[in-house]
C-alpha cells in the first residue's frame, strides 16, 4: 500500500516538475541546421500539394 | 475546562501508536526523496539543454554545404537515375541526359546539395528529423569535387545566370538581362475606346505593362488613406460591362477590389504554356497503379507539366528554357538537389500579383453534393495550412535559438500560412451561411478568394521563404524601403509585412508606414493632417498576408488612435477639414460659400485639389468668379458637374453624358435643389470649369476623403497606373507642400 502511494506521488511530482521545467511545451523538432533545411524542404514540397488542392476547388466551382 | 494542549504524546494518547501518523512521517521522507529526485532531474534537464546549445553552436561552425566533406555517402542513398516510365513526353530523361556531361555548377558551388536523404520527389517515408541524427552533413562528395560514382553530374545554370546557395541548401538561380515585353495590344486598346471604355495599364512583376479596359459601373473610389468605392456596382452594371467587353472583342472578367466586385475587360492572351491540369490528370491516371510518383517538371519551352515517374526516378537537371522563362516572368528559379544530385525541388518563385487575380463569371451554382465535396477539400486545406504554419514556426524557433535573422523570414511564413488558413475558414463559413441560397455573385466571390489564395497568398509565402530579393532581404534584416506613392508596392509590402513608407496622396497627403511584425501582427502607422492638427493611428493587422481588399474589414478593426476615431465616425472616406470653415463632407459646400472660405480651403488643401477645383476656388478667392456678383448663389459655386444630372433642376438634354461624372453615385446636397438656380443661369453654369476629356470624367468636385484629386484626372505629373495608382514619387516627409507639377516621375521603386 505504501509503495503504491509513494510511486503515485513520485509520478505526480515528476510529471509536475517535467511540465514546470518546460520540457513538455518546448519540444521543437527542429534542433539543427540540417533539420531546418529538411523542414524547409518539406514545406516547399507540401505547398505544391496545396496549390493542386486549390486548383481542384477552382475547377469544382466551375 | 482548560483548552487541550497539543503534544505528540497527546496524539499518541488519543490515537495510540497511530499507523496514520507513522505514515505521515514516512510520507515526509518520501517527499524529501522526491524533491531530491526532482532537483536531480532538473539538473540533468539543464545539462541536456546546454549540450543542445553547444551542439547548435558547433553546427554554425560547420563548413558550408558547398564545401567538400569526407563523410561517407548515406546508407539510404538511392541508386543512379533510372529511366522514366513516361516515354511519350518529349522532354523526358532522354532529353536531359544529353546535358549530363556538359559541366558542373560554376565555381565553388559545383557540388550539389546533399541535405536530403531521399531521391526524386517528396518521399513520405523519409525519416523524421529526429531519426536523421546520424546522417552526414551536406556535401557528401569526395574532396576532388567530382560526384560519387553512380551519381548524376548536373550542369550549371545557362549563360547569363548565376547560382546563389543559402544555408538551407536551396540554390537560387538569378539571371541578368533585359526582359522583353510584348507590345501592347493596339487593337484591344482601340476596341476599348470605341466601345466607350477607358484603357488602363498596370505593371506586371516583370515590369511589363499590361492592358485592361475599364467601363463605368456606378461607383467611385474615395478615401485619402484607404480607397473604397462609395457604392458597389450592381449585378446589372456588371453584366452590362461584361457584354461591352464581349462586343469589343475583349474578355470580361470580375475583380474583387476595394470592397466590391468590379467587372473589367482584358485582352485575350495567347498562352505560351498549356494548362497544367490536363497533364496532371494524365499523370495521376498513369500513377494510379501504385508505387509511382507524380512529378512536376519543365518542358523544352520552360512550361510546367506533370509526369508519372518511378519512386527512385532521378531528375538530373532543369531545362535551360525554364530559367529563361522564369526570368521573363519576373521570378527567380529555386532549385534543390538531394544527396545524389537529383533535382528534388525546382520552382520559379516570384511575389504574387494581385492585379492578375480575376475570375470569369461562373455559369451556375454547384449542387449540394459538389458543395459538400468542396467543403471537404477546404477542410483538408485548413489542416494542411495549420501543419505548415507550425512547421514554419519550428524553423523560426530554431533560427531564434541560433540568433539568425532568418527567424524574421520564417516567422512571417508561419503567419502567412496562418492567415491563409483563416481565409480558407472564412470561405468555408461563407459557403455554410449561404448554403441554401448561393448566388452567382457568391460563387464569383468565393472563386475569387480561392484564386487569390492560389495566385497571391501561396506565391507570396514561397517567395518570402525562398527568395533572395531585396524586398525579402529587407524583411530578414528588418530594414525599410520606400514605396513613394506606388500603391501596388504598398499592397505587396503589406502582404508580406515588409517595412516600407507610403504616401498615398503624395507628400502633402497622409503618410503610412509599415514598421514590421510584432506578436504575429503587422504594425501599420498612419498620420494625416486634419485642419491644423495632425492625427495618427496605429493598426495591428492580423490577416495582413491577404492584403487590403476592404479597409473597413481588413484594417480599421485593428486600429487605435485619434485618426481611427475620426475614421470610425466618418468612414474610410474621411479626410479633409478646414479650421473654422468645415469638416469632412461639409467642405464640399462650405469651401465655395464665400471668398474667405475659398481662400482658407486653398491654404489647407493646396495642391491636393484637382486643377479644376483649384482654379474655381482661386477665382472665387480672388473675387474673379462670375458668380460673386450675386450673393444669393454664392453657395452654389462653382457647381460640381457631378450633381447636375441628379439635382433635377436642369433639362435632361443639357447634360452631355461625357461631362457627367457617371461614377458619382451620391445624391446632391439639399440646398442645391433650391428653386431659381436654373432660371438664373439658364443651365449655363459650367463656368469656370474647362471642358473635360470625352473619354472619361475629367473633373470631380473635391470630395471629402478622396483628397480632392480626381480618380481619372490625376494631378499634373502624377499620372496613374493600374487604375488609380499614382506613379512613384520621391517621398519627402515633413516638408512643406509644393505643387506636384514639378515632381519628376520615377518609374522604379529602387530609384526612389
């Protein structure tokens, strides 16, 4: 019983600390120049898909 | 009874050797342990954070991508290029292979970018950034500069073009040379005039003039600071204009501008490139068997087409013609290669051109099934734009952590995606609200919004993200530039929140300045003289990337300050006050009431008045007006031609249509309707105004808000471009008013 309670408290405390330390809210996936380059690459490629979708909508609108 | 005193013994006495109390002690111990553990975890967390920063710092010191590296090729390098399955395309691999051995990129930039771990098109199975930690840095080619065995060697840009590589591995191909503009369509211009229209000209992004034909549709642009039509053309007026276009051999289109849908005629263009939809549909059909990719490519004429390729297809080069065509269109070609030297991304990037956004009137309204399908696609867009906005923010955060000014670039990109998302949501809401009674006008508006998103908003985003133009450099560095009186320049600047100064009515009118981005909002400051005092306002515009299509909804809700308070009361057309004489709309009459008022109005408005009005007021002020002899009619002079046809006191046959301002839709002032006026002057009350040009309304009465400069009759030396845009002038802020006559017309913004 005691162990369960301790474990629970430990869990709560750790979660709070992790949250308070900002580790949860500040987890940006881009940490290196290489990843930034990759992200820009992906954005540029995905924009092409956006334009195609807009083209489709334009066609649907007649 | 004595109060009980607390002691542990007492507790023990009452509760005995209470297990709960024992637990409390143990819990305290546990809490202490937890606290210690937390301190330990925090220490580790900070240590990791420091390590990350060190890591980033070390990356900044890494050799640039173009420098050779001894790192081995990545494990997931794709095999050498394979044949395309598209044998019927005239510009396929066979056409490109002949260029393979022709050379490399000039100078030290000869090695292709190798930041990507995949080949060909976008691979959805590509490892996530976190999974890529073991990849070698960019430039995995041997030190001798030769590509690794089995990898394609790509040639450099065509003559007259040079390459610039940025830190993200994108290569910008900048071409020099003069853009050859096609001749203006003389036949179309003549047809426009003969049909009763007014030829208008605007400049494309490549600097060439384009022609369109404008017919009167009942509304007039007003406003010093922001232009807005006093009334929108009715459906009948739009239909009439579209028919006029047709009968003149021109193409009738509808533009959404200044808060109204306005019809105009454009020259039927001979498209140099076929539409891409057909080739995309064909490629989609060919790729439907699976395991294949749809790839965008350029043909021998530099035109875009789509092809279906194998997953590991390697596109080696971009057609030379594509560079030339891109330069002709006023853009810059952006190319990115993967580890293997295969072209992964190639796009002609340029800022969007709002003048180019128009739609043909839809033939009908889609049924509910089609509307549902469109709604799903719009929802998909919202999700995608949201994702891209977050991705761009992540990149901005990274650059912030490294102290790079590129943060500004990507923060804007993120905002622009967010604005585009908002715009799509607006379209969705619009469709939802009007679902039961969608009209052709609604469809025109929605179609226009979609086209604007595609041809302006999305193009602007790619432009800001990838371009190295001065304009984008200004955003990155935070330095400002000057738009002078060029409204098109200002509209473009606000779409990307580029710091600029703008004088919509020349140096004697209001001054507008975009100062930059703050909390994802574009900050605009405006100052305008109101009588003897200067009013100002600050606007924090949220959806700036969509430009100012209707100032009352796009700008004013985000403003604060005395100028805003005035505009809130008087509308965006507000402006103009003469101390002790009149304010706003009243000035239309008060300035002409007597010589003293006329003099004060002249002193206040100066050269902002159109020549005709200035002439009339001067005559009045100097006592030369022919109406001065009769005080009874002082208040009517000089009489605005605009009101003659409306006030009903003159015979219909007195009014030549070409002398009326057909755009002017407001009712005449009440006192203009007083009897006796027409009898007294027998309808001959055009003096002292000079005749107007038969091609359009030449004179407009000084109107509150339109800065007393007629839309179709600009001040000497100012001219107009694209309808109502003044030519750029050297901005001189804070100097006393001077006549605009002597102002030089400066064509290029960069010369200002």
